[in-house]
C-alpha cells in the first residue's frame, strides 16, 4: 500500500539546509494517533506524518515539493484535527499573505479540500502558526486585527473586530475558545471568545509588564478562572499565575546563574500542575544524558510546576546543536498533551547540516503515568527513505 496519500503542487520556499520538525505535534481526539510536520531538504519535500501509537507505525500522509529561490512565505505547517478525528488540518502562510488551509481526509472515500483565507495580520510574526490550529466545531479561527473564522466543510469565512483591541488571538484550550488581545491603549487582556457570535468576555487585564513580549505562551484553566503566563524577562525566567479574586503569584524557573527559556504552557489534566517546555545550555560534558543521547549545545526539558508552590520537577528530553540565545527555540519546539493527560509529545529540531545524526530526528513521548517519566523515542527517517520503505 502506498504510504503517501497526497502529493500536492510545488510551492515556493527559500533554500533550506536543515531537516526541521516544526512547531508541535498534534494528538488525535481519541489520543491514538499523532500528526507531526517535517521538512526534508534533501528530497525538497515538506510533509506531514501520521504516527499510530499502538502499532508503532509512522507514515507520510501529505507531501508538498519545495521550489527554491522564490519569495518567502512561512511554509512550515501547523497541524491539527477535526473534532471527529477523521481529517487532519494543515495550516500554512503563503508568500502573498494568505493562510492556506488543507483539510486532509484520513479515512477512505472523502475528498481533500484546500482553502486560501485572507487574514489581516500586520504583525508578520507567524502568530497564527506558532499556536496550534484553533479548531472549534466546524470552524477554524485565525487572529490578527480581526478574528477570522473559516468553515472547514464549506469554505465560508467571516470576520469580526473586537472593540478596543488592536489585535486578538484565539486559543483553543480544554475544548473551549479563549483569546489573548492587545489593547489599543496600554496593556492587554485575556478571556473567553464565543465561537458563534465572536464576542469577547474579558477575564483578566494584563499590564505592560506581562503583555510586553509575552508571545503566545499562556494557559487557561478549564473554567477560565486561572491563567498562567510566561513573560519574556531579562534577569531570569518566571511563570506568573493569576487567579480571579486572588493576588498574583510568581514562580522563578530560571536565574542569571542558570538561565532557562520557557516555551509553551499546558495545564496538567487535574490542573494541579503546569507543564512547560524549557530550554537550557547543554554543557558538552553533560550532553547525552537526555533522552535523545545526542551531543549538542541546547537541552530541551519538560517542567512540571505545581500550582501549590511545591518543588518543580525537570525531565531532560533531548540535546541538540545550536545557540541557547536563539529566540526560536520556544517557538519551534513545543510540547503537546494527550487527551487523557497521560503523555507529553515533542519533536527534535536540528540546527545543523543535512548529515546530522539520524537519531536527532525523532518524536519523543513522555509517560507522565510512570514515576520516572519514562520517555519513548521514535526516530523519523528522512522522507526519501520512507518513500523507499524506510519507515516501518
């Protein structure tokens, strides 16, 4: 059986010299499968892979060919699922400012659909791709100067401006729709977004110390009464916990002596702790202790930060080459949590040559149900190897 289900038209992309696993993997609604995006410059292919957890089977399900020396877009795909789990959703930003949405059938007998959606986003920072695709019911939501909504079945779109907000970014968390908005005046706000009317209900007001350079990394509790934020700071990373009706609380997770960058945040299933991606320098004498076993200059860790102020647990995930000061780490290497809350997934990213160690190209699954936080590593062959039968 042919593993590649769809090979699409050529797209433009500047020359790539690395194999990149971009952004975050995405669990299916039943937690049995994972979609993960990848770029393989050796075969000039950008693709999405499907991993069956129980069977341990990895297969490419979507491929696009890359054309070099054309105008840049942000072509790495962000991936998600429709609520029924029968389609994958692939989001890319083209070089003409459109958001390209591919609705990819993962069961037989259904057509592939492609939509191009104009989104008014003057920030040009890829925020609609840094976050996981925001899918609620039949709709996919984009942020920017307006909230843009796309019906994934019909292609119908609509726009809505939120009063007093210069920009607004929808977020899908706990099966609910939230938002983060930058006010026209100083500061920002966060709250609920009604998926039908697109009206906003502010829950938190954020001053400039929290809203400046905050990026997309916020996590709401399921009922919306709590919010965790990882603001960008110069003198040591911190997590800020906000609870409605309670004083603000800060937790230091980095220091000038032992710096750490925090990536995306996810509340654990029981909401007693916050899960966070973290990045540290990986000294050469320590490299290889992480799950990847690879030598490198940056170590990705999983942080478990108790809500009651208890000690933070840190699990080393992978080491890779690159510079700790690179601001891209938190954006490109994110964590995802399975629907049952028992497994964290992330992927390796290489800042190096095409012939970097194959073991660096991998999906990592961390079992939160084991006391030792056992990590499973799934090495991902280059696409050209998979097309020749390299993925079993």
